[in-house]
C-alpha cells in the first residue's frame, strides 16, 4: 500500500473522532510506521457543557489512540479557524455567495497549520482519513491527487486546493478502501468508533441553522423583494443571507408553477426567482485557482468538471483568463451553478485543479 514510504517513517494522523481517520491510523500502524494522532480543537464545543476543550470527537479520537497504543495530542487552533474559516464564511454570505467552509479548512487548517505543526514535531508525513489517493508521477515530475476507489465516498473535490508541497507530505491510507470494508477492519481491531455514523453538517453549525449562526455573528439580514427576471415583484424575502441558488422550499411564494432562487443581487437587495429550466447555464468564471496535475493553464483543454461535491462530473472545456481566472464551458447546461462554491476539474482519475465560482455577472 505504501511502497514509496520509508519503513519506520514518522506519521502524524489527523484524527477527527470518526472511523475514517481511526482506520487510517490503524492501517499505518500495521505498515510498521511510527504513528501518532492529533485532534484539532477548532471551535468551542457545545455538546459537552462546561468543558470547551472536550468534544465527543476529541474523546472518540483519544479512545481510539488508547486502543491502538499511539500518542495523542489535542491542538488548539480555534483563533486561526475563526479568522480563516468562520469569518470568511460569514463575509461570503454577506456578499451574497454560498461558501464551502470545508475547502477553506482543508487549505488553511488541516493541510496548512496542522501540516506545519506536524513537520515541526519531527513527523515525515501527515495522514488523514480522506477518500482520495496521492501519487508521484515520474513523467510530469508532479504529485497527483486521484479520486478514491469508493466513488460514493470520493473526497477529491474538497482537496483540490492542495499544493505540491502539501501533497508530497501527505498519506491517504483509506483511498483504496470501500467504507464497509474499513468499518469491518475497525470493528475487528476493536476500535470503539467502528460503527459511528458519518457527520453531515458543517462542524461549527451542527444544527444546520446557518442563518442563526450568521445572526449570532452580528449579521442582520435586510428584507427585500423577490423579483422575476423581468423585475416584476413577486413578494418579500427575509434577507439575502437566508437563500442560496437552487432553493425552492421556504420561499413563501404562491405561484402557478414551482419557483426557485436563480441568483441574488446585492446591489439592489433582491432575490431573483424563476423556473427550474432557468437554473441551467453552460458557463462560469472562477478565481482562486489551484493547479495540481499541471503547473499552469496556457490554453484551452478538455476536462470533466463538477460544481458541487455530490455532483457527477460533466464534459467541459477550461480556458485561461487574465489575472489567473478561468472560464469553464460545459458541453451540457448545468443546474444551479452557485457563486462561492468550487468548480473542480478532472482528467480521468486525476484532479487537474479547480477554483472558486464567481458571481454570474463577472
């Protein structure tokens, strides 16, 4: 599994408390590597009142570490997480976009400050429980990010911002496993979290009430008009932050046919509604672009691309624009392309790169 890893190498495993990272630690230990675990403390924990340093995730990770007899550390990065992830989440919503905080966390925290810390502690590698793979390509001289074998769990989409340096120090042990097999291995090893359910929520908004979270952060949504593409007023909305592209439920609009959020106009304070058919478009522009399988984009290339984590990729052409931006043109129209989300580009199993989708008008 780890033919390119020096026997006895020191590996720091980011342990979230779930079975995926626990399985990663177990697999690496069985490879004969010197394994230690670290759990990031990223925000004040509400699930165990009276102790902001002990969450169920921390306790679960520690229990796994004790079971397989590896050292375990809790690393406090709450302030940095607030600045780089939570504050940006708030500011993006205020600007009318829908951000993906997991991608920001991976770039800034897990493979940023955590990798730096692990290397400072003498580790050779950082490992996580992401369902993806890393491989060095001799022909191109580049580290590649590949999709996980379990396509239903593939997490390459949220890792597209990884740099060559980060990839060179990264091990993804579970990328060749299917989730049921990993659970079975964990159960056979007696890991206490072998059957723990997967987390589906944003970690700092466990109840899913992101509007409530924004209000707690001082954001006051300003009501305005729902309008159609012609500017005709259809009703009143509760504030731009309360809606996202493609949304149908919770609009409070009576119409002869179903209506969806097409986009938000921060300049006029309006939310534009329309039919499902109007949600489809072929092109987008993205910035904050990161390239993995290629050093840069010098001309148009054919790729497959997707604009949401759970979406299937579709055939597209990507071309460079000034100031490091890219234009992605899909062969077939795509539904609900959303500003603030990521577009990730693939060439077969390889992640070519990706970027952050800009507002439709740009």
